[in-house]
């Protein structure tokens, strides 16, 4: 018996060899004197065939009795099977049950979403959830890979912050010894500091929004990748975003086609993701919504329905740029051509998925930024460190944030964000 277990993903290269697998029983079916065991180990699923005629009686009995999600060690001969998804199957020569699994709660029958979320710690073992989270892994790696190749330095921002970034209405407040602190809404303010040190930086981590929303597009805790670029204008930024999104989609297509197939995703829609992405001004977008009969007034931000309507007929992501300054954060630079507008942009994904990236050019003038802070009735003292960035060598700079879960939902073609993160935090869900 081999001393070290072989991963299922490596089996096609071991045809004719005896191997040891360490995994779990995904499913089992019987056919008289044969038992067909679907075994998973995290890297894939393979069928193991147990023959009563060829196995000791006790080994075959174990194969016939092993239950769903029992932990097992399976020993066998790798045989080519072109009908199998993995291209191989295993003829069992030995089987050990490492950990019993009795009355596994998630069965092949239909279960409601609340039940599945209550058992999320087990649900992630299922084929569909496994595929989504494998794609998430590749997406995250693709984000880091692109930025690292392009000379960005990872400089992660703190989770506890003394000041808001995206407004005060969605902050989680907590005690930080003898003063108030908040869970971060974004690492962007800190990114601006690190960009002034390194030129191109990014942070990657969890962010928190205390939004009392139950829509399919909202999570209370989600992950964002946030690059920041010194000496970059809004136009520069949109080119960076195009290249970034094209690269991460291409990586998923390269590495995760089998998982996309499990999800039934139309990969042709992803294969069209190539720059340049169309650029639509806020003015044009607002006019389109009015023409389509939506009760949208100039000056408002887009809701989910507005974004869905704007994506109709689009076959690739597109930018909406220059939103009203009133709906953007205090640090967003105003448009020199129209002070009502900000040098901001959102990237909207097609097929009704809406915003997946938001960003813009930051206000780099000290006096103007002080005015904005005072207008928002924020504490100037709290932002003194941030104002230092304008006192000491300020430059034009821009950045964006992409929510991993929203981008993943679009790439996977799934409806609700709750499936895009291992353990979702929703308005009414803190467990498991």
C-alpha cells in the first residue's frame, strides 16, 4: 500500500497503478454483487468499484454499508474510463472507515434555503457549493496575481477604524478600550496613505456594512480588493479596471471550466469580456431610466432595479461615470467641468448583476477636502492623519474597490450572494 495518499485530481496520471485515497463518501449505489462508491477528497470525485467476487468478505461488507459522508481510506487500482468525468475509476482492493457518518442531514431530496443555511457547514460539501467556492478561490488568486504582476504592493488596512469611510449610517460601532471604534467599511483611506508611500498599492480583506437589507445583492460582511494608484486620473482608472476585470475573468475561464459547467454557466457570456468597456455618463443613464418609464430623478443613486434596467441589452460590463457629488463620499474629487458631479465611476455587469466595481479620483487639494469634511459634519480632528496626505506631497490619485462576492455571483451566474461566501452573514443570520 502506498505510504502517501494520492489526490483524485492526480489520478489520470496514475493509470495502472495502485493508489491510496483519503476522502469522504459522496454517494453510493448498489448493483447486486457490485458497489459503486463516489469518493471525494476536495480535489475531485472519482468512482470506486467494489466487486464481491474479488474482495475479502469483510471489505465488501464495509463497502456495502458505508454511509454518506463517512470518512474513508480507499485503496485500489486506477483504470481508464473515458465515460467518467475524471477519465478514470478505481477498482477497490481495500477500504477503511476512518470516521462514521450517521443520518447525514442533507439528503438528495429537496431542502429549503433556511435549512441549508442552518447547515451551511455541511452544505459546502455539495457539488454545486463546492464548485462556487473553488471558483472563488481562483478569483481571489487571480486578483492578487494581476496586481502583484503590475507592481502593486499589498498593504492591508486595519479592521478597527476611528472614522467612517462610506458614511455614518451603516457603521458597526464597538468599544475599543476607552474610546469608540468601528468595523471597517473600506480600506480606501488607508490605501491612499500607502499609495503615497509605494505608488501602487492594494488591500484585501473583509468589510462590514450595517445595512438592514434582505436583497440578494447584500451581505453584512463581504470581502473587497481595493487598489489605489498615485498619479492616476479617472480616465486612467477606468483603463486599469478594464484590464483587471478582463484578466480575472480570463483566469477563471482557463482554470475553472469544469466548475462553471457544474453551475450551468454560459461561458460564451464570459468570453466576451474584453476591453474597451462602453462608457456611459450618469446623465445618459438617468435619461435612459426616464425613457424606460422608471420613477428616477436626476441626483439619486441607482437602486437594484435601475441597474438591472441599465444592463438590458448589454453583452459585457460597462461604466457609468460622473455621478452626482451628493451621492458619493466626501473624498471624491469634483468634476472641474461641472461642480455638481464627481470624478467617479461604477462598473456594471450585464445580465442584471449590476455594480461590481466602484471607484474614482480622490480630492487631492487640502483646502477643498477640509471644506468637504466640514460640510459632512465629520470630525476634522479624526481626519488629521488623512489631511496630512494633502499637506505633504499631494498628487492626483485614484482607486477602486471590487466586492469579491458580487463579482463571483456574476461570473458564476448565480442569483444570491449567500452562496458566494463560505459562511454568509445576513440581516437575520449570524450562525453557523
